[in-house]
């Protein structure tokens, strides 16, 4: 069903949320496989092939492939690339790189969508801290996904955490979104906002929370390929994302991976089942 009013937000039943968790598990397993596969010398197209095989072997379909003409099964964004990097056989990973991998899958008509940023071999302490700040800002945003909260509470939590961690850029041109029977649905979820403002959150909503955090300024530009977004100043960027259902018991992380188990318990979120 859809929530009345503007914007029209799809609400899910417990049964439908369970189906979304099944799709989320496909994405989670695929991201785990990709994380363990990343190594110097491989190309981002190599990773794309691994992802597509994993998704299809699970009985699912890659959400991204063919979406508005996108050619890959994942978005693979390296270093200064923020989001929507096209997998290429010419993009070779090197020790010290960081790569953001965004992955989506459709299972029985329901979508899962999640992203991680991965170190290629040993990375600098500064880059490691960038990854940690971005990921924690995501968890702070997820913590706001409770009935009665407002959309602005999510963006405020993300932005406030990033601002508290010294000088990082919080990308504002892109953000999270509703998710369900389509990959991108209402509402758009900004990574900045005013607490207590915006759409009231309701049990049954499912949202993808996805901050993008830069070493330098928040400003980004899109390349001529029509997809790849890079930092304007050429500094590195990190990107993390989970799809989450709002339940009476708190946020239910639909794309949770085994490595998230302790964090989910620490935050007091609903147990997603692993």
C-alpha cells in the first residue's frame, strides 16, 4: 500500500519486509564476496563479473544493469570517484586505492541496495579514518528510522556526525531514497536537514540511507560519460549504504551483513536475522 499525501510513500507489510530482507541477503552476500575479492591488479570490470554471477546464482537479477542505460551490475567508484562509477576493463586497482562498491538486486520483485567502501591493500590512516567517518554517519542516520521521527532527523544526524569529525565534505547533491518494488522511490533522503522537519516516518517505510563523505570540500561534478560523479577538488571520497525498514521495534537493516551483527546489537536495532 501507499501512504496518503505527498509524496506517495510505499508501505510494506511484515511479509513484504521479509521478502525485502531476502533480496537484501543476496546483496549482502555479494558485497561480502566482492570485499574478499578486491586486490591490486584486478579491474573494476572483473568485480562486476563476480557480482553479476553471485546475484544470478542466487536466483536474483542485478538492479543496476540496464537501469536508464547503466552498463554494469555494480557501481565501482575509485578514489576521487564518489558514486556511479562504470565498471571498466581499463580501470586497474592499485595498492593504496579505495573503491566504493554499490550493489543492487531484485528477488521476487523486491529490491535490495547497499554500498561499501573497501581498501585495496594497505591504505593511509587518513583514508581509513575517512571510511570510518562515512560508515558511522550512515549508522547515525539509520538510528533515526523510527515511527514518529521526521525525514529531516535523518539528514541532520548524518550531517552533524560528519561535521563533528573535523573537516570532511558531506556531499549534498546525492542521497538516499525509498526502496521496495522499485529501486528508487519516494522519498528522497537528504544527508543534511533540520531536525523535526519534513515527512513523518511511519512503520512499514523502507529507506536506503547512503552518505558520501569527502576528504576535501563537499562539491562534486559529473563526468562526460553521464554517470561517474567525482569530487571537484580531486580528493578521495567514501560511500556507504544500507536499505532499512522502519518497524515498531526500531530500524531493521535489510541488507545487513554478518560483520554488522555487533554494530546492530550495539545500536539497539531490530534483529534482522543472519
